[in-house]
């Protein structure tokens, strides 16, 4: 059963801001449940930063191989259209925007068709293949978090041009800000490509990641963001691609990758809690996805799933981005699969995961 919305009023300059946190319940691609907000209470926008989990099409026009604007990506999206989302349907950013009643689809910031209304209600700056380590996006030619921050500054100026400075402050302070990164740093930059292994061991590399994450969170806070959800790393060693590359003949979960993810998550959680305590009028919250996702993998039947160690695309072992293409078959029923390709969940997988995660953090926002 969906819990009631909890909201807090805090002074912000001359305005009283209604700061909202919401328990989210998801029931499939088009949702049977939606958060009902009290009269005169709104979440004006959803804004996302990070990697392919919340990339809404930012990479479509980049000179990179990390793209998803072709079939079979988007197979179950409206009209079966591949939009650059790395899944068969919608991303968590879309789902959350709809559940809040903001809009059904969260667009990419660089979508040339964006109207003023779309700009006001939020966008995603995320770029598939990006990460906290500055080297991570360089390796694959995508937008770094520094690039995303610069785009955010441009977005703020657009907001000011549409509604003025005071309303812009209100929008930024009341919106939900999602920060989703780290998987590419560990899985690709460190383990698979190994470009950081000569200079960092896992403890020092995770320190670098957390430091970068902390700086980014403070940067968006200084630009006016106040409600920031910071997502941890998943059990990386259990992703289909990592099982194939590092899990031996039986494709078991790769222990080294999982241990690194857990170490990083522990450090990130400590840092986020510190930032929340030391930044006035903020609700900066660490979101654990490691344990909920691992539970789904270990008990798939409880969630209506059958396959959790392979993706729906092709063999499901390694296919992702350009390796998952229209020349490959896909599984008959994606709703039985946790993963769409070898890295990214299906629409069903995202729905289950978000439903498992969010209710746990309600009390952290008041």
C-alpha cells in the first residue's frame, strides 16, 4: 500500500518552499499507482545526472560507440521507438517523473524540440558511459560530469529567461535531483580496461571516486539543488557481462568487482551523510541499490522473473550498446528477464528495483 506523502516547509530567501519527499510504488510500464500530492503542493521538475541508467538520449549525436538509438532498444517504448535509452522501454528517470505527476517522459537536455514547458519540468543531463573518474568518459567519448555541470548552468540560465530568478530558485530547490554514476568507473575503467590499475589499488581508486562524487554534489548544491538522491553502485560482479568476463566457465558473480562496489558504497554513504549534515536546508540521501538488486538476483521467482544472469538481447552474455542491434534476436518475453542487455535492466527490472528501494528512505527526508 502506498504511504502518504510527507512534506516539510523550510525558509528559502523570501519564499516558503514546500519540500517534498515521496514513497514511490511502480506497477509496470504505464503505472497503476501515482503519488497524489496535497493541494498546492508540487514537485516542479525531475533532473538527472550520470550515466546510461538515466541517459535519455544525450549520446545520440556524440561521436561515440556508446549509443542506444537503434533497434532493438526501445522495443516496448511508445511506438517501438529507439530514443537512446539503454533499455527496452523507459528509464527510472521517466518512471519517477510520471509517478510524481511531472510528465510521462523525461527528455534529454540537448533535445532540440524542447519547449519551455519541458524545460521547466526537468531534463536529464546524463550520458551513457560516463562516471565520476574524469578518465571514464574520455575513454569512450561521452559527456563527463563536468560537461553535465556546464549544461546544468546553461539550463539554469534558460529557466531564468523563462520564469525569472526567484522562480528558478524555487524550481531548483523543490525538484528531485538524481545522481546515478560509478558503475562505468569500476567495471570498465578499472577492471575491464585496467587503465587505472598502475596508479591505484581499489581502496585508493574508490577514494578518488568518492572525492569526485562529493565535489559534484556540492557543485549542484551551490547552484541551488537541495533534494539530491545519490545512487550507489550495484553488485557489479553479477551483471551479465561481468559474469561472462570474470565469472569463469559457470559465469558466477565476480567477487572482486562486488567487493569493490561494496567498499565504494560504504565510503560514499559516509560522505553523503556528512554532506547532508553540513549543507543547510538540504536532503542529500544515499540510495542503496546493491542489496535490493542482489536480492532480486538471488530470489527471482519472488519477483516474477526467470532469468537474471543473461540479458534479453542476443546471447545475453556480452551484448550492449552497438553489440545489441537489429541483427540479433531478442527474448520472447522481456518481463521474465531482469536485464535487457548485458548491463542494463529491462523495464520490468527497473520497476521491481525502484519499488524495492524507495520506501526504505522515506524517513531520511524529514
